[in-house]
C-alpha cells in the first residue's frame, strides 16, 4: 500500500468527491451522449471557453474544477494521469470523453 499522504491529483480528488470510481463512471455516463465503443461520446455538460468538458465539485469551502476528458481517462484507467504527460484525443471532437479516444503522452518540448 502506498502512503496516505501522497497528494491526490485534481482528478482523483474529484472522483473521490463523486463517491468513488464506480459512481464517477455513472455520473460521467449521464453527462455524455454515449454511443458505440468507437464512437465519440460528446459531453453534454458545461464546457470551458476553449470547448472542453468541465467537471466541478465543492470540496469544503473550496471548489475543484477539472476537465471531463481527464476525469474520464482516470476513471477508465484506474490511475492518475502520470506526471509529465497530458491527455490527448485521437478524434476531432474537443468535447469527446470516450476513453478509447483518449491517451496520455509525454508533454512535448519546443
Ligand atoms: Zn472521440
């Protein structure tokens, strides 16, 4: 077991506040258009100014905001987004949250 004082990522904390991975998966499923395994699951909830699905939860007096694709990736993979990587989409829809279209890659250096 890992030590409990390891800092949780934003996505892990959001999932915890939703009641765990199972509940988070249900919550996400109620907020996207669904479709087949390889279809784009378009986000029906709030979007950021740049067009990505957003997720927020109250955490005591604070408010945690995250991106739906990142939360969807963490729920599907059962682990945090690895440090130094980003979640990328392989499809054309910014609001897609189908984990089959999401992958983590090292953040490129210019
Ligand atoms: Zn897609």
